[in-house]
């Protein structure tokens, strides 16, 4: 009898190298698919600019998007949904999957009513991020966490 195995197995010495290779391929692929949505950063010491779209530690991945205020809140949520769905598809193509029940997102959307920024408060009418998984057409609503809610992920 043939049983499908997923990955190299818990504790395998080959796992770190296999995951690194896969992660590099996935991160390069999403960079090519979404070249304009990188988050900018500035090194506080050297002042050298840097940008990224995603970061990963083991099998936890963080995707992000920055905007200079050009997008409406609804358009920002739509863009975040597109980025997350592309990531899900890349994982699915390579035999992986997101555990949608563990996925969540934050939105820090600033309004500038005067010279000081104000964090937009959430509303029940706000659009949400919904994702499909693999070849399924059913959608799952992703949990939005309030900006004051902490979360813990593997390696953090």
C-alpha cells in the first residue's frame, strides 16, 4: 500500500535545507507576482533603505503592504486579499496549504484630519479578507485582529 508523505518528516536533518530552498523559491515567486506592494524600511543606523513583501520563519509567514495614503480602506483590503490569495496559490501549487483557521491580519489605516495622524477605528461593516484553499471554491473569512490585540506565532 502506498501512503502519501508530506515533507521530509518531523526531526529530519534534511528539513532545514529543504524548507530553506522551498521558501526562497516561494518568496522570489511572490516578489515577481507582486512587485509594487513592498513595505519600505530604513536602517536606523546606516539610513540604508530596504523593502520587503514577505518574511518567513520555519512555516510561519508574514505578508504585508504599505501605502502612502493613495488607497481607500476598501481598496487596501482588496489588495491585501489579493496578496494573501496569491501566497495561498503558490503554496498549493507546491503541495502545501495555509491553515486558514490560523490565519489573521492587522490593518493600521491612518487618517490625517489635522497635522496628527489618527488610527481608523474598526466597524462591523468593514470589508473582510476571504480566501479559498487549494482547488476548493468555498471561501473562509480571515480573522482581523484589532491593532491593540497581541498575537504569538512560532519563533516570535
